[in-house]
C-alpha cells in the first residue's frame, strides 16, 4: 500500500504547471522581470490553488488548470489563507491590510485595516483562522508581543475586533 501512495504523489508532482502570468491584466510580453508568485494557498476541500502575483490574487482548478477567478487587491499579497470551510480567502498585503475574498463571487473587502504609521512594507505575517460558523482570524507580525483579531460579523465577512 505505501508504494501506491508514493506513486500517487509522484503523479501529482509531475502533472503539469499553472501559468501564474494569466492572473495579471496585461499582456505577458509586457511583464517586468522578477514578477513572480509571492504566496500560495491550497483550498481545504477542493483541488484549488490560490496564487498571489503582483497586485493580483487568483484561483486555479488543479484538475483542469483553468483560472476560476481573479481579484486585483491594489498592493502585493504577502500571505494567503483559507477559512476552514474554504468559503473565505484571507489575504495579508504589503500595505499592512487584511483583505477577505469571498471565493463564490470573488468580491473583496478590507477586514482589518492598519491605520498606524509604518516605516516599511510588510514582508511577513503569522495568521490562523478558527473553524465554525463564526470564524476568528488571529494575526501578528513575527517577533511582536501583540496579536490582533478579526471576528465574523454574521454577514459573511470578518471585522476587526481587538488587539
């Protein structure tokens, strides 16, 4: 049985590639050098891969390779994470905002803006999200002594709560 599992993993690894350049609203020949995927996340239940490239976030069906949706978040994504049921994609941006994207309709909104002065773009963040009908999102920068939280408002999104 273990040999079969190894074969399945190898088949998935060699199955092909996803063209991340299709996320961008420009001709591929006009792309600047060095533009590449900054972050990725897998859907918890479906064969979907979400990729952050430039200022865009998009999802690809890993079975067909087709792009399912795309959102321009206006600033580069630093980290991506799905809610446990997979209905909400949480994006942390370089401009210190946490954005929620409903993957059913690809609508986005800022769920935790960062209003304090900042000296440099965000380059990494730690995030986790709880399960259930009213998920909580916890996030912080590495090395900080406070954890921020956003709570479900009951309207399909999250809102900033406390520090």
